[in-house]
């Protein structure tokens, strides 16, 4: 005892690694019930020889200087050097060969817990020496092959096949890996999966209730708020022909009986579950390189899908994937996989946090206050020939400026009067100081990237300029059926505006409206109608004029949507993505054309993939900030550069505030 006491009083800690620390005389109370003493003490080399820390659970063990400004994100394409958006993930530890990340949200610990906000999601990232197809089948399987690597899993079954890319699954978990005296847990989740163009697989989970699977007496039903896998291909390395990165993300409420410790206990149990990625990696180390789970491996080999891209026809759904080993006999002969509707072209991407240094815009204002390109190719012939016009006198300049100002003021007054009428007629309020939820406003054009002037040669995109059309109104409607051709109804804002035009003898010159009516089917059909207006002749916008005067085939091949979830859970961002999509190639669009407007009725129900994604968005709708951009794709030199038709920013829409649609 005397030797230990003398050692404790020394300035330098004894021992080979200087890891001996005397116990404090003051009694310390643990703030966590599940203390992992078996991990021991880990030396922090950055803090000196006498510092002791555990980097797995302490966030201060790694300083911000030790980490890059961004870590990467869920999909491989976002990890390219062209990424401008900050990563939503921050690394906080490493265990068993897995990097552990925490979602960077606005969660403020205890204060957010009292408000009932969800804790940040946790993610484990590891490398598995197997093909993406094989890992995908292992993760999807509910049979005997799963128990070889999933130490949490006991048994499971499919409750309901919803469609070819989603189902309802019930899983029972073992008890022995849970903390002492905790009852075994089970899960009832809605599972959704898809295959991306780059060969990646995305699997999403969200807990649901189902009448055919009520809670069991001997189990406590945990609740997955969001979760899933992202399986991405990696290039061969070190003699391994197949490699993939597996990302496992979870936000789970394990329904612990002690609410005081539920947050800490949920975190510990979730971290334990994420270690399944490490078990999956070890599982494939003892398997052959061409190993495929027996559930549907034969079907995949017959279709020769390994290492190749799935062939998909337009508007074709994903066929059912059989998950359990007992269901092999019911396997369908033709298994195909479909693309996500929000990923049509790999290069059609935009990023939500552009930097000023990412691009240079040489723009200068002219006398009309409009931006004019400084491209030498667009300068006048007189300047290029060296002939400069004679400068005007001061009186001429003042008179010209006064005339321009008067014309602009008169034009702005008449247009603003018409827009104010449209805003009042719309059922969705515009964002203001007194209205910040369930409202709309125009999104910043600088958020989006479009094809530049020389895109066909250099494949480069540039930051978008202001839209050519003005966002004037929006409707948020509900009905028991599809609401088509809204603009033709007498009570519609467009008809009210046109009637006011006739009474005032056309105060707004040459108005033309572009209407996008997004229809979400269900027991209650919701319609989001967005109205854009221009006050110039269509001949001033040739690409728009060709779109209006062309046929449906041309419109379907050129109308493009760029979605962006500016604020919301990662599971919604992952589902929606941020890649441009030619809507007419994935969904059915009905066009209604008049001399003063064109209306596009977009039927979300025409694609089961789109319907599943939109239904997921609806479940989080009140917590989302959604930004949309509409444009017409430019495919020729004459049509470039692309320009936005209009943008939209929808803030925290409330389903309960949808207005019943008026009768036709």
C-alpha cells in the first residue's frame, strides 16, 4: 500500500506506458449505466504522455483540426472532387475496423430531447470483400444464411409484399447481446430498396404498424425512426476482385423502461447493432469470391446481373425480390430492377452550398438593371470592329434614364397588381414575417447548376441565373379524386386574373402562365399546383415556345425537375436525392394548352417507385424544407445555355391545411 501511495504522489505516472491513474478520493457517480470497462484505457498521443482518453465515446478526443472539413456522404458520386455541399456526417470514433459517424443536425442534447426531437442518426462504414450484389442479398435475406453473420437476428418473415421494391418485414432479435435484464426486442419495418446507376444498392427502413402483426407478449417492439444500408462498389485491390463499401445507418428508440437513461442506452445499443457490418466483413473473408446467398443467387446468375447494369424500360417497376430461403420455390423467372425516378443522368447534379471561389461570373449591369454577359462572343459587331458609338450628351443620358425609370415603374406597378391578385387567390400562403410554416417562396437560383454554353464540348455546368418566369401563386388542395386541368375552372386564380385583365383592358401585357400540378394519389388525393408567369411574348423564349407548340413526345423528353431537400431527415434526402430527372420519362404527364397557359398534370401514382418515395416524403412533410427547380433540357448548341423556368421553396407543409378542391 505504501508503494502504491508513493507512486500516486509522483509527478510522472509509473508504468511502461504511463497509464496508471490513482483513484480520486471523491466518490464519482456514473452518468451511464452501461460502462464498457472491458475496452480499457486508450492513450491519447496528441495530448501528451499523461493524457488518457477513450476515443470511441468521447467526442473531445479528436480535435477539429485532426479531421477534414467534410467526411463524405452516403453515395459515391457525392465524394467526388466536384462536391461543394458540406457532408451531413461527422466522425467520432472507430471500432472493429469500422468508422463511426454521427449526423450533424441541430439537435441540442437534453433540450432537444425534452422537445421530443429525434436524436442524430449514427452510421458505421466498413469494407467488405464481396460484390455489391452478394452483400445486397445477404442483407435482404431473412433465412438461415443471415444467422451466420447477424448476431442480433433470431428469425424473421415477410408480412406483406407491397410492390416490387418494398415490403413489410417482421424481425425478432436475440436477447443475449442486449444489456442485462432487458427483454428481447422485435421490429416491424417498411423496407424499401433500389439499385442506382453506378451499381450501388440502397435499402431503407422505417417502423410501421400492421394489423397482421400486433406486438408480441414476450417481446418489446423497438421503433426504427430511420435506418438502412448503402452498398457501393469499390475498385479491385490487393488481389480481391470484388470489394464494396457498406454503410449502415440507424436511428432507433429501443423502448427502454428507464426514461432517464434511455438516450444513453439507445446510443450504446445502436452502436452495438452497427457492429454487424464488421461481422458481415468477417463472414465474407471465409467465403469464396463468387459466393452468393442461396435465396435468389440462382436467379441472379441466370440473369447474369453480377457486375453489370440492370436493363430497365421506361415506366417499369422493380420486380419482387424474394428474401427468405423458404421462398425460393416461389421465385419469379424475370427479376429486374429499376432506376430511381430522381436519378436520370449522372451528370445532372446540383449542390446546395456553393462557394464563391467555385466559379467566376463575369456579369455587369446595363442601363435596364438586367444582367448582361461579358463574353466576347456576345459583344456587338461595332465594338469588335473597333468602331465606337459617339457618346451621348449629359442631357440625353438623363432623359433616357428618366424614360427607362418611368417605363419600369409603370410596368412594375401593373405586374405587381396582377401578382398580388394571384397571391390572394392561391390557397397556399406566401412566406412572410408572420407566416413561416406551411408556406412558399421562390428558391435561390444559385442553389442549382445547369448546362453551360459549351456543355456539349466540356460537359461542364454553371450556376443558374434567375428564372425567366416569376413564381406568382401556389395551391395546396385535397380531394377524393384526381383534380385535372385546374386552370379551366371559373374559380381558379388564372381565370380570375384573366377576368381582371378584361375589365382593366389588359394592364399586364402578354401574360402567359406555366402551371405544374403534382398529384399524389391515395385515400385522399393531394394536389400541389405551382403557377409561374411571364409578361413577354413566347417568341422571346424560343425553347419555351417550342415546348408549348411541340408534341407530347418532345415535352416528355425535355421537361426536367431538380429536387432538393434543404432541411429534413437523412432518410428523406437519401430517397429524393439531388439529381435532375426528366419527369416525362418516369411519370405520366397530361398537358392542357391554351393561348394564355400550359398546365402539366403530373401523376405520381403512375410509378410505384415515385409513389413510394413521395409517401415517405409525406410522412415527414411538416419537418421538411423542399426546393424545386423546373427547366427545359437543352440538347443543341442553339438551346444552350440552359435557363430555369421557375423555382420553388416549400416550407413545412401541413397536410391538415390542404384546402378541399372546388367543383369544376
